[in-house]
C-alpha cells in the first residue's frame, strides 16, 4: 500500500513569532521543526505497516529550504522516502494554492492513502486534508483516533462532541489523525543516521505542471487588512488565600453578576 | 439585497430545533446581507418559523438519509447547489471539525477564498471583513476574501443570537440533490452517542470551569464538576488531564482541543501552558486558583487566588450555595 504523509516545517511553538513586512508569518526569524501534530501522522503510517500491511511511506512537504529538516525527522521516524516541493514562487501561498501543489505532488507520487495531522501548529486552519481530498476526488475522514485497514477499506474510529463514530472509508482516501491516536516514537540514533541515506527528491512547480502565477502571495484569494497585538489584559487582582479567599472570590463573582 | 448562506446544524440542547452556533451565524449574516438558511435533513413548519425568528428570509432544504450516513461530501454538494441558485455574498459555516471539512471542500469547488475560525465578521466596502485570533491568541488579524464567493467558518460565541423584530415568512426552496458516487466514499458504520452530562456544551457555554494537573487525581476532579454545577457551567480539562485519562478528550481545551471564549472562565490547578492559553484567552473574565504564585495563568487572570484549590473550591461552592439561599 502506497502511503503519502503530509508534513510541515513550522516555527517552534514556544518562540516569539512576528509578522514579516508582507504580513505573513516571519519564518526566517525563528527556529523551525517538524510540526508536532504531523508526528502523529507519520507514527500512524508506520504503525499500519507494523500491523501487517506492506506499506511504502513517502513523506511530502512544501516549504523553503529548511523544510528539508522536517522531512529528515519524518524519515527517521520510519518514512521510506521524501519529496520536497521547493520553489521561489511558493512563499505566501494560501490554502487553495497549498492544496493544489500538495494534490499534484501526491498524484505524481501515487497513493492509496494520504495521512495528515489534525492541524498545522502555525496556521491551525485544519482544512488542507479536506481540500487535498477534494482535489484528488477521493473520500476523507478527519480526526481519527484509531486507524485500521485491510488494503481496500480504511476503518476509522473517532470521537466527536456527541458520539463515538466508526467510519468505513473506501481507498484511495485521505485521513487526518489526532494527538489521541498514539504517541509518536522518538527516533533512535541509528534511525537518525539511516534517515540521512534515504532518498529525498526535490520538485519544482514546473515538475508538477503548475503555473507560478497560480501560487504565492500575489495569487492568494485572501488578503490581510491589518494586524494588531492583543491588548494586554488589565492587571487583575491576585490574592493569597488566608482562609478568606473563597468569600472574596464569591464577592467578586457576585459583583460581576455571575452569581 | 444579496443572500448570505448559513449552513444550519439541527437539534440543540433543551429541544431547540437548531443549534445555538447556527443562530449566531444567522445573526452575523444580517450584517452582510439577507440570511438564507441551508438545512440538511427533514424540515417542518416550526423549524422554518424558528429560523425566520432569527432573520432567515429564505430556507434551502435538502432531505436524504445519505446526509447522515456519509461524511461531509453530501453536505458539500447541497451547499454547492444552494450557492448556484442563490449567488450569495458569502457562505457562513460553524467552525467545528465537520463544518471546516465542508467549508474546505466547498472552497475548492467554488475556487473561492476561505477564512476559518472567525471571531467576528463585519460588512466592508470590498466584502466581509473577518477577524481572527492568531499566534496562540496573541494577535488579532483582520482580512477579507478577494476571489470567488467568500467561505467563512465562524467560531461559536462570535456573536450573541438576536431575534429580529419583524420576521418575514421565508420561501422554502427544496433542493433536489443527485448525490455523486464520490459522495458515498466515507460511510458512518456505527455511531454511539455519548451519555449526556446534563451540563451545557463546552463550545457555547457562558461559564466554563476547567481543571488541570494540579487537581491531583481523577477522583479529586469531582470538585471541578461540583463547582461547575453550582455555577451552571460546562466542565473543561487541560491536555495533561486528558493525557492522564482522568477525563475524556472531548473535554480538552487548548490547541489540540477546543477553543472557547465564555463570559467567565475558571481555571483551577491550571498552570497556563501556551497551548492551553491559545484555547481560552479570548474569555471575557478569567479566574485562576493555583498553589504556585509563579504560574503563568495569573498573568491572564482578572481575579487570582494563590492557594490550595481543594480548600478554596469547596469553600467557594458553600458560599455560592449560601448566596443562592
């Protein structure tokens, strides 16, 4: 079974992020890493193989040159090969362009299953899996907590707000997995070394037959009007409990009409 | 005036025919145009009147068992047909996992710009202006869509549902949908509804009480639930709590759980990790109880108590019950 895992190189979540002059996230200013939520996607792909289905796992990313680091990490976790879509025209691409590029690359790789994380930890839109699925013309299930497959159908268990659902998805398909799906493995030194020798191909937009005018900031279907730092919250009252804190808190809640 | 399509979610708590976030969307839609409700599933007169009460001037209805049995794509096909008929100024969908999937596929089919997780939507000279909270809630961004029919997913609690003074009788337009085979690729084989807690939904609760690792043990979490019941609140948990399986994942608030913005947020035994803050710092009033005076949550609290939550909360519950008489 051919599995493609979509992975994203994102700014370290604990770093101070800022906007670049073009009002996109300034990625050059902070250290990057493989999105933690994508690690769950790599993990699930590897586990499907360990469960007995012969799998070939390609990890796919698009992004500037440092995104290759995210690919290497995904390969160290158990991916077989990597594809990096790298092109000067890509920065600033919106989700329509991103999903277009990823879908074309997935098609070129060939796939039975595309596995994604539940969100990127930077933009956090959670729409790329559904958009890629629509472009590929295949079904998709989001937020899987558990995956299984017999090679023709993917079985998904997921928790919605009101129910536990079991879903049967006809392959080929796209699935996204949550951080409840199973802790990602921490690659051993040997695996990290071995990943350096795994094949990584770099593709340009021309390789994918995509016109550079259809991607990037200028082609974005959305435009940012302005950005504002959240006004700092007015300093609150902090009291140390001397036995009367509950009474004072109740008084505060009553004054604010919550009681 | 141009139509604004609203994808309506049926069945709210307390026997309401429509979920509260959909009423918020109808309220927001009135700022941009004339709300037109898109309803999947059977529709009766009472529901049409109810929607009219919140400003719907048209109702598109599609009824087929496939809409519940297959994930996402049937609803996308219904919405795409409604867009074709109504030529709307925007499509509004609730920002939850299913809503985002529907909106995402719709945007691809319309080749339209999409903005997710709106915390506010206003009319602008070049189309709707959408406010989002980004970078773990640290920044506010206003943006708009400049290509196609704007597709916007809106977070619950982005507006207070408001009835209209003079509802009009909406024209009900049945949509005949020929579902494609593509729409039947992901089938719900089994759906086990979770037992109701009797508490408000986290997504649209006015008050939330959240417990963190500082609660100490799964059985100790009961004090969080007792305070929630005293306040008529929903119960939340941090990722530490759900990872330890003290409480189920659907209670998790934060980056990989729910983003909430209630009127009052009470955090007990919560340190205030950035991933948690991202999911709750839009709350209007924040109260924190924590033993550690250096816990980051105190920087966000309107009222903080440095103390043992197992002393403070039971005493607070007593105070509240005393005041209630």
